[in-house]
C-alpha cells in the first residue's frame, strides 16, 4: 500500500469524526404537576445530519432552575439507507422534574454545520419554558409543535414557497421569526436577502432567485395567547401575556414559550421542469394533506399511507420525521412511477393528549417532493368512527350515517370541515348534502382521478369538561380527470374542476344564455334547452381560478348528437382556434371568458338533441409562447415540454342538450321519446345520414372550403 493511500485512509478516518449538522429543534409538554409542587415535563428534540447520524446535542441549563433529568434517550429515527446517505435524523426524549413553576431555559451549543453559503459553523439552541398556570385553560402552557424532515432539497427554478408546520395544542398564535441580533451569539445571526418569512403562517417565500447551495435558517418559534391572559405561579406571583399584533413594534412582547428551529435548505440545480409528478415527485391521494389533524388512540396502531408519483424519475424512499417509534413499512413500487409506503405508529401511555407533528417528503436522486406536515392528537378513549353512506353526484356529495351506530351523538354536535356547515337528521339518520366547492372540501389528485375530500368532526368543546365522544369520519368522492358526465344524466352539467401543477385547482363553467347581453344564464332546471331552428343560441364559457394572471383559450368547439364528444357524428364550430361555422359571432369578453352566438341547427335524421363540447386551455397571460397567445393557427405547433409551465392541458367540457322544438311535441311525448320505437324508414335514413357525414367528415379535411355550404344544408333541417 502506497504512502499516499495510507494518508488518504487516515484522512478519511479523521473526517468521519465530524458530522454534517443540518438542523436541530426542541419542543416541550408538561406531563404532570405532583401534589408536592414538583412538575414533570417532557422534551422532544431532533438533530439532523447529512450522512451518518450523530447524537451531539447535550442540553444544559441556560438560566433559572432547570430541575433534574429523570430519564433521557436518543435514537436514530429515519435515515437514508441508499448509497447517497442524504439524511439522518435522531430523536431525543428527556423527562425532567422541576422543583417549581418558575421560567427557565435549556441550551445547547455545538459545531459544525454542513458547509453552507451563510458561513454558519456553530449553533446555539435555546428553549424558554414557563410553567405558570394559564388563566384561560387553568393548565400549564404547552409549546407549539413542529418538525421538519432532515434534508430539504429544492431545485433553484422550483422554489416558490416553503410552508413549515405551525400548530399549537392550546390554540395559541404561533410566530416563527429569524433569530434577532440581540439574542444570537457571536455573529451567528443570518441574513436572508432572497427569502421573506411570513411570521404568522411560518412560510418561507422567495423574493429573488436564491443561489445554488445550502442555506442555513436559524429561527425561533414562539406562542402568544389570542387574548390577554395571566400566568400565575405557586409563589404567588403573576404576569400578563398579551396577544401578538404584527402591525406594531412587538420587541417588548413576551411570548409564552420560545423554541429553537434550525434547518438547512439545499437549493439545487434547475430541473428541466418543475411540474410535479414528472421529475419532481408529487403526492397522490390518500397521502395526508399539509396541515391535516389526525387522531390516534392509546395502544391502537395508527396507519398513514404515503403515495407519490414521478413519471420521469425514480422515487426511492420517503423522508419521515415523526414521533419516536414511527416506522415506514412495505415500500411498494407500482406502474407509472407511483410508489407507496405505510407509516405506522402505536401511541404509548406517555403520548396521551399529546399533539405530535409528522412531516414527510418523497425522494428521488435529483429532487424531492413538497414537504407535508400533519399533527397527530392522541386520545385515551376509543374514537367513534363508522362508515358513512356516501353518494357522489355530479356536483354534490350526500352523506348519511345511521343513528343507531352513533350512540349518544347528535347532529347538532357535528359539522363538516368548514365548521359553519352543519348536519341535519331525521329519526333514523344523520345527513349532509353539500356542493363540491363548499364546506371546506379539499380537492386532491390520485393520478387518474380527482378526489373531493371532507370529514365529519365533533364540535370543539369550549367548556372545561366533556362528556361526549369524539367523532371523526373522513370521506371522499372520486371523479375521473377527463370528466364526461354519465350519459344518462340529461340535465345541465355543473362546473368542471381540474387540478394541475403550477395552476392549482381551476374550473370551467359552460352555459347557455338567454340573449346576446350574456347577462342571464338559462337555469339548470330548464335543461334540456328548447330552441327553434335558426334561433340564435348564446354560449358562454368562463375559466375560474384563484390565480389572477390566467387567460382562457377555446381551442375547439363541436356539436354532437349526444354528450360523447368523440361521437363519429359531429360538426366543427371552432377548430384550432379558428371560427368554422359561418353564423358564428364571437362577443368581446375579458381574459377568462369566451362568449359566442350561433344559429340553431339540428343533425338530420332521428337526432333530436345537440350537445356542444369545447376543448379549453388556461394559460399564463404573460407568456408569448403559450397556445393561448397563438390564437387561430391552422397547424398549431405541438407543445414543447417547457411550455407546459405556461399552460394547462386541453380539457374537454360539454354542455347540453339543446332540444329542437317540434310542432307536435308535448311533455308526455318528450319524456317517453327515449323508449319510442323508431319506424323502419327513419332508421334507414339515419343510418344513411351517418354514413354520409362520415364520408363528408373525411373529405372535409381536404376540401373544407368548397364543401362547406353543402355541409350546412345537410346539418340544417329546415322542417
Ligand atoms: C414529589 O412527588 C413526586 C411524585 O410523587 C416524586 O417523584 C418526587 O420525588 C417528589 N419530590 C420531592 C422533592 O419530594
Ligand atoms: C402572512 O399571511 C397571512 C395570511 O395569508 C396574511 O394575512 C399576512 O398579511 C401575511 N403577512 C405578511 C407579512 O405577508
Ligand atoms: C440573492 O439573489 C441575488 C440576485 O439573484 C444573488 O446575486 C445572490 O447571490 C443571492 N444570495 C443568496 C445568498 O442566495
Ligand atoms: C421597537 O422598539 C424597541 C425598543 O422599544 C427599539 O429598540 C426598536 O428599534 C423598535 N423597532 C422598530 C422596528 O421600530
Ligand atoms: C421500481 O421499479 C422500477 C421499474 O420496474 C425499477 O427499475 C426500480 O428499481 C424499482 N425501485 C425500487 C425501489 O424497487
Ligand atoms: C418503542 O417501541 C418499543 C417496542 O415496541 C417499546 O417498548 C417502547 O416503549 C417504545 N418507545 C416509546 C417511547 O414509545
Ligand atoms: C331518514 O333519511 C334517510 C336518508 O334519506 C332515509 O333512508 C330514512 O328512511 C329516513 N328515515 C325516516 C324515519 O324518515
Ligand atoms: C370576467 O367577467 C366576469 C363576469 O362577466 C367576472 O366574473 C370575472 O371576474 C372577469 N374576469 C376577469 C379576469 O376580469
């Protein structure tokens, strides 16, 4: 062995003794006040590393009387077992006995941060604990709960916002802020000119392109009461705590507690596309949604499903930062780049009534999904959870629960995710019906379907005691993404809702209007819409989105005799953004609306109804390359991948039916028409006509101009 290799080896041996620190945090929770005045408090802390795990944190007393440690332990909670060894997080638990309820601080300092752009080397973590009795809950204060996954990686071009968990078990206002110059030691304060922090949402936002590399964030998390309260101490003292008001100078405001939250964000090289689900993993239903609250029961396993997709990359693991003993099981690798893992955890006696944070991400070699965090609340008693009977309608969800399975629960105690949406009941059932866009319904994506999820919860108790069971019944409806409403459904179709990366959730409404002012829609109850031939039909399409800079583009519209937009029998009204029908008049509208009128027509033969289907796109209004910016082009250039960022996919929306008034029609006649036997003559005629149109449709591609008048005479029946 050469000298060189030996030196290299000894160098490596030395190197393994330093660990790449990537963050640390601590939270606390009072466990019990004993009759002799001592208080036991549990502290949970986490330390994160790139590479192998280490147990470097060693908490000392910073100020006040910190009491003594009764129990302490630390374990490696989650690590990257691949050759990349990107992350490892260990979790520590300390149980301390305090002689009194006076405030004190725990403190840890250490070295060395992973190499970073901020030149951060040392850290100082400080936790301020105050065990005074709160005047509002008559209890000891609980700290906010929080965690982050150990390694946070975001591609430079994909960083927009980074939400951290912000939850307080007492319902206090949580504030996240950067360490202040007067509290942080030896120039360790870090400036972040390219990020802004929303202190009350605990969300980092980019305000300039951050440099590639590791950015270190040293933050303090505090809780403030929502109304002024008094803390009283066993020695007879008391002190007031005031709510946070960010519009004034808060530098003298004292929080209930202060926690350290240090973490690193690695800004990586730009990805070809930020569209999640392609290279960057995207979470799919039923993965819990960021901010969700889940309940667990002492001794009963809680299972969460994490499911994610990256079609053009390989998801090899999930990072998980949860309570002690939470484990990932049975990694499953499905088709289309979809992977899934079950996370299980069984609460122990010490966990009862705790609010425990869980954060997770999906990992590929080159990137990471968004980080989602939830809170698990541990209860001692059985949760009441029964299967609700769910009906998924076109635009509403109906839910019924049998009362006999819900002993001691009244409808008045229950509400949907939006607490203003209550339930009602008859003698035997508890019920609710609400639209897909109301009552806090969340829109989620599972790859092939859009899921609408809501849940029934019991009303939050405001009194000091409770005699009621907790209720939590999550339920959801799923709809195919390319939503063609059931062929049996004859009435007006409600809004079409889609979710896409970069565009969030957006919807299209498609309506017929009474006249060319486009002021009043024809009521959904009046469908099918009766029209006379050669009448004007007024059509309006609206795109709805919470994003303000979108523009709607109607790529094509065609008429079909039923609500299948792919029916072989069709008539083009607009194609590739170009008007084809000569009676078409487009009315001016704003960026997100498209209004037109057209003369009524009918498909010749035994076709009484006409449906209109349009293919619509929403684009970023500022892009000059999007399909929307191109307008009418006979041969639209197929989209390059980069342009995916500026426009949504094409979505087909259908409305109808328009029904041609017949001279002899009557109500009873019309309602039975579906079952009427056709006479042989019309059948033959209809068959011939379909063939004729098919031929024409084929020919039209080449001779559209010359045959158009002919085409219209076939379609118009001037009865
Ligand atoms: C107070 O009571 C607790 C629980 O009964 C006990 O563990 C602790 O040692 C006692 N402390 C003192 C100072 O007596
Ligand atoms: C933080 O977000 C909240 C909620 O969106 C908003 O009301 C508040 O103005 C934001 N604060 C800052 C400083 O942007
Ligand atoms: C902040 O943004 C500016 C402009 O994009 C860049 O020059 C600078 O390096 C960035 N600094 C950091 C620390 O990201
Ligand atoms: C807030 O008040 C403190 C002292 O009361 C002062 O030192 C500080 O500069 C003030 N901060 C702002 C932003 O006005
Ligand atoms: C998942 O499946 C793909 C293709 O079948 C395979 O290449 C990959 O190694 C699998 N990944 C894991 C973690 O099993
Ligand atoms: C972790 O799990 C082990 C085995 O199931 C159990 O003995 C231990 O008490 C658990 N620890 C905690 C802190 O829940
Ligand atoms: C209560 O409503 C449910 C659901 O609509 C129904 O099935 C049940 O028969 C009703 N019970 C009574 C007593 O009306
Ligand atoms: C377009 O007009 C409709 C009403 O006709 C309105 O609801 C919508 O907000 C407008 N959109 C924009 C982008 O101005």
